[in-house]
């Protein structure tokens, strides 16, 4: 999908948000700007996880957001994997490609929140180049720990196990720019850890995000 087409598709939503902010009380513009249409074509559902994906793949909630609030994906194992992504919602998301591997791209209004989720059967990390991670959770990890500041999070699994869901919310910086979130997992040679670094092991997924101002989309 071309950039021009994407601009046209979100122009009405962005314009509505802008005027809502001008006519409403102080808290209203934040919620209005956070609302967005489905970010991949006209899909109404987030990507569904299957155990066959194992430790590869990283996903971001792309379903239409009608409330303006970010929602972390629920987590589960076995037959519940398909339910992980149902309620997940991002905010201020303008566009997302259809891939789930290491060359993903997305566009979001600066300060937006991306609801990130995936699978893990071994020790796994999410590492960002900016912004803050929060609400990280996993059913399989023995511990979940953030770096300081919380730009990365480590899901420690003491043993190899069946794939379980992991999820977090990523709040993008309010400064326009390009940022990435990467998922690494233990491969028997290197393991993400708090001592020597979370960005090691096998790269299982990566999303390059362009954070832009509202005005940029009307140029």
C-alpha cells in the first residue's frame, strides 16, 4: 500500500481527532488522537498465534481502536494461544505491514502505545531503542524483569517448555523519529541475560517504527 493511499485512509480519522481536541475539554484530545482504524488493509482482527511459530515472530495489535486506550494481549498456553491476541489494542497506530518476522515496519503518531505479543518456549527478551515497556507478562517465565530505565524486558525460563504467550505495552517517545523493538531468544549458545545483555541469542522478530507528528501526515 502506497504512502499516499495510507494518508487518505487515515486523514478523516486524524482530522476528526484534531477538531475533537479543539472543541473538547483538556483530556479529550488525548483519547481522540489515540483512536485509529485497522492498520493492515481493512482487517478487523489481530494476528493469531499458533504454536508452530514457536520463538520466531513478533506481533503488534492492529485491530481498530475505538476507545483510545491501549490493551495488553492476554496470555495462555496450549489451546488458549488463539485467544492471546483477541483483546489487544494499540493506540495512534497509522500503518503496519503484514509481515511478522525481522523486517517489519509500522508508522505511529509520536507518543503512541503499541501492544506487542508473541510466543516463548525459552528465555526471551524484548529490546527497544527508545520509549518505555510496561505491563509485561508471561505464563511460562519464572521471572519477568525490566532494565533500568525500562527500555527492555527479560522473560526468564529455567527450562525449555511448550510455547506460551508473552506480551507487553511499548510507549513510543513523544519525539518524532525511528525506533525499533526486537525479540531475542536463547539458542543454546547465547542467552539474553541481565549481566551481559538482553540483545543476544537469536533474533526472532523486529519492528522498525516511524513515530511522526500529526502535521507530517498532511504534508
